[in-house]
């Protein structure tokens, strides 16, 4: 959100943010309801067909959340199992395309993790940062190493080169002056504190 605020300042335009379900983010940009989307959106070839992406601002990946009583070893172990994911994410795509099966879809990684704890799913796949929050303070849960490598970027409606350039220039400046790294650290710490409560 801070990157978007900085873009608005660069363009001398008002800034407002709206929270929507993750699977509504890209459609909001395509339809023009939102000028841009920044919600931990991974760059994928499929999404590139519908929106333009900025340069990446964070490198990340997805991991497996598992019960320590049922340790995760490799992705072959996930086949034929109930795997919880947040709907509309690359975690869902991974289950569909790599495991060739239907995932157990939820609205958030936290909801998927609750299903894991209650035994409704066998494993959960999620982005690393939400996964860390989901297992924090949970003695019986753990997370795997990355099973993919991904990059987050800002998405905009296709055919807006001036806006895309402004976003890319802003990200480049924020990387160079250290603000981006500072924000990532700040928001990760804030998220960890919320999980502790």
C-alpha cells in the first residue's frame, strides 16, 4: 500500500485503498474499478494475459504448512491428499497444475490452517509470509522450505504505459533509497505482533 501511496504522490493524484477478497483483485483492475492492485500478487504468465505488471518489488515463494506429527518431505507426498489453499492464489494454481488435483479452497491462509489443525485438510500451501504468521505460536505446526520461487509486482489494466512507467520509477527509487526494504521489515514485524496477540 505504501508503494501505491508513493505512486499517487508522484502523479499528484489522490490516494485511497480498498480491501477486497484476493480473487477479486485482478478483476477489479481489468474492469477499471481499481487503478492498480498491490496485494502480494505473483507475476504469472496466465495473469500477464489480462494485466500489465510492474517490475518486481519482492522475491518470495510458496511453502507447505504441515503438522509435525505428519512431516512434509516432498511434493509427491501431497498427491491424493487434501491440500488447503487461499482461493485465487498461486498456491491454488500449484495444486491444480503441478499436483493435477482440486485443492480445498478457503478465503485466507489462516482459514486453511484452521482446517489443517482440525483435520479437515492434510496440508496447506501458502506464500511464505502468511505461512509464517499462521504457524507462529503453534507448537504442532511447521513450514517447509520454498517449493516455488516467485516475485510480487503491482498489476494495472493493460495499455497504460505512462502509469506503468510511474510505478516502475517509484519502485526503482524506493529500492535505491532503502524505503522499500524498510517498509517490508516494518510490515513483517507488525504482522508478527498481530499474530502474537
